[in-house]
C-alpha cells in the first residue's frame, strides 16, 4: 500500500509542477486523475485503447490531431499511467471538432475540452519524452534513454530516404530538371529581411519560374506545404530584420490557419505574395539597426510585448537588471534614438494596427495602450502620421 501511495503522491507533485494531464489506473480501475474531473473518462478511454496494445513498459502515440499520449505500465502490479493528451501546437476549435467526430464523443464535450486545453501548457517533444522517462523510473525503477527508446533519430527512415534521394538525384541529372530556387530564395528573402518594400514589388514583377520539388501527393497539399515552408522562412527573416518575435510568429500562425482553409492552389500563390509583402512592410516599420547587444534586444522585446501597459524606462531597466541611466545611454548609443521615443513609436504602431484591423473605438484604443488621455493620443498620432486616428481609419476603409 505504501508503494501505491508513493506513486499517487508523485503524480500529484508532477501535475502541480508541470500541469501535464495524468490518469492513473490500477487493473483498469481509474484511481486518480489530474486535473480532477475536467475531462470525461470516456474521452480518455477513447485514447486508452491506442496505448494498451503496447507490450512495453513505456511507449507513446501521436494522432493526426497533433496530440501526444504516453503510457507507462507495470505488468506485475497491473498499474497503468496515461499521460496527456497534450500537444506542441495550439489546439483549435476545428481540431476538437475532429476529435469528437473521430472518437464518436458527445458534442456537448466540446466546451469542456476547449477549456481543458486552454489551461494545459504546450509541451515540446523532448519535454514530453522526459516526463514519460521520469514517471517510468518512479513506477518501474528503470532509467531509459529517450533518444534510443523513442527512436528520435530513426536510422531506418534515414536510410529509406537516402535511397529515394539517390534515385531521384540520378533522374534529375539524366533529365536535366534541376532546382533553380536557391538564388531566387536568397534574393526574395533578402528583401523581406531588409524591409525593402519597393525591391520586393519589383521582384514580383519579374519573378522567374521556379522548379519546385515534390512535397505532397496532390497539387493542393503541395501548394499548402510549400506555403507553410515559405512562411517559416519569411518569419525567421522578418525577426532577423527587426520585427518583434511575438508579432512575427502570431502573424505566421494567422497565415497558416488561413491557407489551411483554402481549396484553390492558384489562390494560395497570391496569399504567399500577400504574406511576403505584409511581413516586409512590418519589418520596414520596425527596422532596427543590426549588431545590437543582447541587452538592447531584450529591451526591445520587453517593450514590444508590454506595449499595452504603462511601461517606464525604470521598469525595463529593472527587468534587465541594469541601472536606468546605463540602459538609456546604451540604447541611445546603439540605436541612435532614446528609449522613451521608441516606447511611443511602438505604441503608435500598435494603435495604427488596431485602427486598421479591429473594431475598437478610438477611446478604447487610447485606454488599451495606456495613453494619459484620448486628446493626447490623437495629438501624438497626428504628429507621427500626419492625420488623426479618425482620419486614418477613414482613409483605409
């Protein structure tokens, strides 16, 4: 009994530390669950069947819904621990709809499942595997190497792809169907990283025809996969060009979600151009000189992530563990403008985005961005952009 109590205490501590969902069974009887009573038992049972087929002490499965589930079993005691389901991507409403349909669950589960995943952190593959290894050591008293146990580097797959690659390389050379994308990509992504809007426009007018590799079985999936690959590079180049990380990755997610809804390959090509120009414009507006120190990079990141708060130079300096005067001098020396003006610049850029893409009123935007008054907001906005917030919104409608 002491051993059983020990594993229950361990799982309790694990959940409180990592917030990873855990269900503990003993001879098929559910003994405890974390978080308690937040997921229906039959929701977990739908996945339990996927896992208990394994005759190994510890194993995992992934689903087409981007979920990971792990199982740790002690065949001597009849104890089973199911970890998850968790994900390394945000679980959307569409994914939950698919889960409900796939496992024939009642539709009234949807709100509960949405709330569950809203509270559950995202876990990387390595985090998930290490948690399985930790539970296995507690339940079975054995230490495993996650690299070999979970076949992180699949040598069989590597050899199979190597053989396929060799055959295709021979075919390409014999038929002279060479990829011509490297120089094209270098020029294309260079415009984005530099925030060169006019250069990108000129490039699109004279863009060469590309020879693309085959990355999917049908033309629509091919177009989507190429788009997603391109957006990943665009996002990285935009961040390198000065766009703040959070803005870049949220924008990337929005475009990927949009492309997955599309059913026309040609339209995806136009969406790619739209995304490239969108990122390039944002880089142009956010352009920061290269070669900045890590302290100044972190200061910029902090400002960008807290632009809706009444942030001060003292607060930023405290976050970085620096003196206010040291930060101010270093910021001005490296970037050529003072930190207070940069805070205002980021607030006004956010205001312009909200005026363009949201239905918030001018007073709501002013309050959200912590301007001292609406009249002050209107004055500084007009000083920067040459028109009032109302005039700007009207000009883009």
